[in-house]
């Protein structure tokens, strides 16, 4: 219930930010040398009334015949809406059944390999569906029968779109510790164990990967800043955390983990620690996430091999009225090369930004935003930061 309250308040804050859209221009301020600053533009795709202006659950393949296609789950129509980001073909939807031999009762996450191979996560299964919505294959998850079974202790769980993805012939999903909770007697133990698991599509075997929360999560409480973010590139899976710029990198070839510190010009501050007694204090946690620095997702542009990370700087102004609060923390974008060396960094002002709805595609970093009031039809709107020529 507490997380539902947080989501409701955060959505209100984001919409309130959009109300001030006309008062704020999009701009960027270069704070590190570079041969070329980031170029920013926007696109707004008319999608009609049956599709949505914002998708919480989506997937955008970077390679293959479906590169440049946006797959979003539409909970109203119980379908997968497929939208061409380059507007070269008509949008269409993949209808889903809730019952029967092709039944997908609900969708918690989505990752697409192609139009004809879309993976969906429900409470107890992973489904592979075709472009006609037919279930081609199904894997049971989140049900453990024996003490040694993976799902006796951990569950597939998603918070961000990047928590569930297809790579290297496998499905990967974020996991949570099933036996502990941040609201229980030993909340720090919730942050123990693997945070990502691999589902083999060949034999259905599930195993936890050696990626875990940094030990600081078991020593201090950070409120709503508890969700890791994941991205992948060929042979690498990267895990980042909201409380600092560090990364945990899993090499699928060597099955080894490397920890690195990502440098950033505006990374001298980290969020303040909270008290464990505030674990159920929604007001204190909202105050914390609205004012403290926060590191968001890391995204890989497969064309250049470079990585891009967004993070919020601090806003030390105390929030008094959550009902009329706006997300005013300064936003930064930082670019790294294949060796994770700092290339450039800029501060951005982007009204209506929806955090954790970003993705890289064909040389651009897309940032989802709420459509403007002037748009008469339903539109899917993005800001685009050019990251590769």
C-alpha cells in the first residue's frame, strides 16, 4: 500500500511539472569540454485514441528487423501496441487473451526480440507470444517446491522497464528476496542475495547471478531509492544503483563481476542516509527522493559502444506541500566510452520528463515525456538526445 501511495504522489508531481511546460524552455548547459555538445530535439507521434500517451511497461530492440520499434503494453485493451519510432509504417497492436490455450492473465513486464517474438512476464510465468498473440512457449516462474529451489527464496520482480530483458539467448529478470521485507523485523536482510537471475530458454533452468546490492544498503536506509537499474551490451550486463555512480558489471563469457566507479563532474554529493525508523514514513521518504541527488539508468548506444547516464543533483529546498510540489532537482547527462572513461557531461532542463522511461535507439537517447496541451490527438511524445552520428 505504501508503494502505491508513493507512485500516486510521484505521478501527480510529474503531471504538475508538465503543467509548467509552457513556462520552461528546453535547454542544456555544457559543463565539460567536448568537440560537439549534445543536440536535443523532440518528436510527437500521433497514435489515436486506442493507444496510450505513456507506457509504464515497454521494450525497444536496438538490433534486428524490429530495431526502431516501440513495444508497449496497453493494460486497457490488454494488448501490445507496436509503434514505429521513425513513422515509416502504420502502428498496430498484438491482441492478448486472458484465458484459454493462449491466455496471458496479466503482464508485469515485456521484452521484445522481434515482432514475432515478444516475451511477457506475469505473476507465475514467462510467455513467448507471436505477432498474432498466440502463446508459442511458456516457462513457469516464481513457484518453488523444494527448499533448494531458486523460487523458494527469491522472486522475479520488476519496477523499471529494464528489469526484464532478453540477451544472449536468455531471459534476465530482477529478483527480490522473498523471505524478507523492508517493513519486517530485519529490513536490512531484504538487500541480501542476487538481484538478477537468468532464465535459460532451452531448458527452463533459473539461476541467480553474482550481482548484489552494495553492502551499504544493509547498513543504512535510503527510502524509495532502493531499486537497481540494468542495461546490457554484447557480453556485459551492468547494474547501477540510485545512491551512487558505481556499477557492478557481469561478464557473461567469463561469468565474473567487476566493480567500477563512474566518474562524473557533478558527483561529489550522494543522498543522505535515512533512519530505519522511517521505513513506513511516506512523507519522509518523499521528502528524501524529491530533494536528494539520485542516479538513474545507464544506457548503451550499440552503434558507438558508448554509455549514457542520467542523474539528478540535489535540491536542498525543503518540500512543504507535496500536493503542489514540482520535481526541481537539476538533471545531468554524462557520456562514457567503452572503457567507461568520462567523455562529456551536460546539465539539462526538460519539463515533463518521466524518470526511468529512457532508452537508446539508432543513435538517440529517447526520454519519454507527457504530451503537451496543444496536441489535440493522442500522441506518444519523446525528447531525443543525439548520442551518435
